[in-house]
């Protein structure tokens, strides 16, 4: 049985703090436009998406503030670790996301980066920031569910 905190074989990075700080309204799978040394660095799991966010410009979505470390064996063709990377989505999805970003308090954040059929994909989430009391409510609800699970487990 697979434990919850274990990474799957193709999962490269997760933003665990995102579900704590935000309420995820919707998720989309997007490709990332990368250079050769960037994909090699991602395959080596040298990526940090914790501070990343998605911004809309000129009818396209851009992944910003995501750090992909410099590839060790890269030479003069190495990449800038913090450069903005274009996300690859269908036009309808881009319009839908841009429409929801227009609302106040809505943001788009990367939740997970993984490899699928050799390509790097990012799971982005349309999110709304949680207030402090919302976070406490979520923790309380999770603890109650754990207690119910323990009680039903002991009964059998």
C-alpha cells in the first residue's frame, strides 16, 4: 500500500504548502516550454516551485519565480535559473483561467511538477487565499476525520 507522503516515480516536485495557504478551486495540467539543460535538471529533481506563480501576458500564461537549478554538466549553453517559462495549454483553457484571474483574490499557483511520457508537466491550481481562521478550520476538520477513522478501525 502506497503511503500518502511518498513520491511517485514520475513526480519531481510538489508544493505542499499551497493546499495549506490556498483553497484550490480548479486544476489544470500544462506543459512547460523548456531548454535542454532545464529538462535535464528537472529529471535530476533540482527544481523548487514553492514561491512560484502563474501570470497572464499577451494571451499566454507564464510560470514565474520557479527555480530550476543550473545543470552541472551544462557548459556555456546553461540556462538562467529564474527565467520565466511559457506554459503550454489549449486556448480555451487559457481564456478560462484568465477570466477567473480577473476576480479579486484569485491567483494561479503551481501545485506539482511531474514527468509524463518524457515531457515535464506542471499541475497548476486556480486558488483563493485562505485566512488564518480558515486554516484553523481545515486543521480541525482533518483532526475530526482522523478520530472517526480511528474509532471505526477499533470497532472492527
